[in-house]
């Protein structure tokens, strides 16, 4: 029975999978293997406790270069009344009858670091703290083989000695079972006398990409082709979790072929990941495949992104011999001990990656005998409103930065196919089921992908989009700073800075009354916030059109033609303000422009809409047109500024920003971009006291 779209809560779905694995005795470690103790053991999980076979050190050892002594022989040594000791050789080679003659003598023996301590000695004097004497008791340069030494300070027993078992004592526990081996662990295991270690067997995970539209990486693409890179991402996730992935070739949308591939994978793998085809479309076969080959546990989980997840069990080992004969075995007839778990992973990259984290990681952890991975969780302040479906656990990728005393989370693009949001994300926030969204300024729990130290070095920019910010991020990275940007438009950036939610923002807001950029808007939206405004660039704004300009668009006047499809920037963007300003000058009503309400949040978004055929033209910058091989009709030049609240401008965090702006490297890189004038870069436009 299909359970698709029954909105199975996440915890119930996880429970069904766990109980199914428990029923066939698979909710445990899968087994163990003995491997040599070498660098390849790094990252493996110990399958049993490791007990020390030998002590380390296994003898009393000198901790440094110096002279072995009896501590009591040094008693009374002072700067004004030194004690002299005779240097002897290795007394272990002397018969006991002769050795007795030395029992009352003040003797010493030279040792290198790590040499065994003579049985008659109980301390070592550092070589730097002795005076070497020759046979006539004169100071000599023979440091290591003098006839005698003189000391001017007493030493305590066992000074500068590593006693037997100082590090490890034979039979003690070195490492517990379920421990992930680190580089230093390998040294400790070796020191305790082991040459081999017993580790958990790596689970074998098969990754089966399906879809007739998929093509391998490196293919020449045509319309309708989709690069198959999900299996690459999933395999890397699986490997990072400690398992062993196998990427199968692409299988086209054919029910029988997919069944055959699943059966093949079930023979040699512990888990099968069937990627794509998990929804309910005409060519979504994954659920039917699982029903045919075994038991469908779940089809659809109340989680976003990743709703159409499939959880099931297949029994390829017992039915493969009957497959060609067409025998339709029921789940009740299957040998449960031979079943293999299968997870239908959604095709969208973000949904796929999240599915692995939610469902696969806990299983891998159980099979390896380690604890599930837990990301550090922090409470952050949400920078903008989020709307969420009330019935689902809604996972939101965010960039995170500390501004003043507040830890802030700025949401990224939420599309399930936007893999770049995974690359840019600093953490994952959860809007729990039953909540229809969150308002800006509300606290939200964020599981951090990055360390606290990385977050503390993050400069958070919220405002207008510009391609030079990507270059700026590269140059700041070389200065041990990370730039995280959230593109909400110029006005949105000013509002964020007023709320102290960003270190700076880009702005290019034209005042139609004065012809000046940004100042009046800063006073309007940030009335009580002292700022430092620095010019970054002058840039050309114009109409981006398809290659060859098939609609023969020359100016804004051409936009009110009924056959011209326009794509706009979002309300509050500087480009939108500029566009509206010139429409007003030309007395062109916005209602006459087809697509005026169709919005994109970046210049590249506008260019992409045109390149993909969703629009004929849009207002943007020349560099965005060049990036996607489009034509550009220059219309205006504007100034793009960085608006920086004074409280952040003078901080150590932002100091590298000003160094980059003053340097020639960044200026030269920007000057290579089409449509930019760097002559104003670094000019202070406004600085409040």
C-alpha cells in the first residue's frame, strides 16, 4: 500500500525504518575486520576496546640530554659550594663485586634523551646545568665525555626522568570501542604494542541514479539534458560518514531495468540509494520498484525540502533466481534475514543532500558503532521573514555572522534545486511543524556547518547585489576574512543595518530630487545610525537583451510594446528605483510594460531569465550580460557605494576590507570587468562623527 502524500511526520518515518532494521537484526554494527596499523586506519571506527600490551615507556628513560645521578649525591650543591661528580661509563657491564666499590662514590653517567636510566640513578641533570671538567679538574669543552662535572644546584629525585609507564601502563584501556581514529590515536596504539587493530567494517552503499533525462558529467548538453551529479554529492557524503559508496551508471526510466539494477546492487551492498523517481509522476517508478521487490515502508515525509522520500526493504538475494520467471513473491514469503534497506532519494540536489543527512547518517552510525554526528547548535536572530508550510518540518539554509553582540542568520535561496545554497550555507535552521513561518528578529535554532572561529571572522553584507562583491570575497579570504552576502536590495540592506543586522551593505539608490546617490535614503532609513559611506565603483546600467537583439530594443521606450517581455528587479532594489525614475521622466506607465511585476533578486538572475527565454530584456549591468553571452545596451552610469555603520567601520574585523580597497590587486581585478569604472574606488562620500 502506498503511503505517499500522507504527510508522515519525520520522527514516525525514522521509527519505521529503525524498527524494520531491528526486525532483521540490522540495527547494530555490521561486523569487524583486522587492518594494519598505518595511515590508512585514519578515520576508521574501533570495533572493540584497545588495551595496552606494553607500557610506554617500558623502562625508566632520560627525558633530555644530561647526566644521570643519585639525587641524594647532589644534596647541598649551591652556587658558592658546588658538588663534583666523577663521570663513569656504563656500569651495567661491570661485575657486581667491582660495582660495590662505587656505592659510596659521587658518580654520574652521560645520557642522551631516551637512554635508559642506570639502575643506580634516580634523576638526570640537564647538560646546560653542569660544568665539564678534565682530568685536572679544569673547565673543558668536552661536554659529553668529561672526566668529571661540577654542579651548583641540587636536584629532586626523578627530575627529568620519564618513569616506566608514564604514558601508558600495560593492560590499561587505550581507546574504547566506537572511537573514530585520529592521527594521534595511531601513535598511542603503536606505543601500546599493537601492529594491527580491529575496526568496524565499512557499510557498502549503492547509489543508483535514474532518469532518461540524465547525462554524465562532461557531456555536450542540449535542451532537456540534466547533468547527473547527484550521485557524486551523495557518494562524497557517504564516504565522509565512514561508509564505502559505489556509484552505478545512469539507468533510464524503465521499470524492469531499474528493478534489475536494484537486484544487482542488493547482492553486494548493505544499503541502496535509489536517486530520483521518488515522486508520483508518470515516470516515477521508485515506489513501484520497492513494492515489487519487497516492502514499501514510507512514501512521503512531512519535511521540506525532501518531501517525496521513500523508505523500504528489498530482498534481491532470495528472489533473483525467480525474477525472469515472473513469479510475484509477496513480502511475507521473503527471508527477512536477507533483506536490504532501500531509500528513494528525491532528485532535486538540496532535497537529496538533506535526505542523506536525516535518514542515512543515523543508520551508518549504527552500523559503524559510533554516535550519530551532531552539529553544534546556536541560537541566532532571523534577518528576514520566512513563510513555511504548517504541516512540515521546514529546513532553511542560512548564512551566519556575528554583528556586535548578536548572532544573525540570513536565509538563502530556498529552491530544492539550488545546490549553490548548500555551498554558501553556514548552517541549517529548522522551522518546526505546526509553525507557519517566522518574523524577522525572531530567535531561531541553527545547526552550524562552520566552526565558531570561522563565524567570528565572517563579514556579513546585506544589501544590493554586484559582481564585484564576489571578487571582494576572494581578496578578503586571503586576509583571513570571509564575506557572506545576502542580496535583498539597497533599501533592504539599509533597513538591516538600522537593525544592526549587517556589517555593511551595497547601495545605489538614486534620489530623483537631487540626482545624488544613497545619502537621502540613508538619512531616511538609518536616521540615528552614524555611517561611513565609501564609493566602490561606477558602473553602467542598461538593457540586457538576447544575443542579436531579435526584438530590436533600443531604449526604455521600446518596453511598452506588447511583444516585449520584460523582467524586473525586486521592489527596493537600486536598479528598480533607477528604472522607475526614468520611466517617470519618460511618462511611461509601468502597467504598459509586460513583465513589470516579474522580479529577480540579482543582476545574474535577470540575465539568466533572458538567456533561458523567460524574458526578452531587463535592466542590469554590463558584466551580467557578458557573463551569459548576452547583448547589452548601455543607458546610464551610476555609483555603487558601500554603506558601513560607524560602530563596525573601526573594528578589527573590517580592517582588512579597507586594506583590500586601498590595494592595487582588487582595483586591477575589477577594472578587467566590463562596464566598471574604478576611478572612485575608496573615495569617502560621507563620514559621520
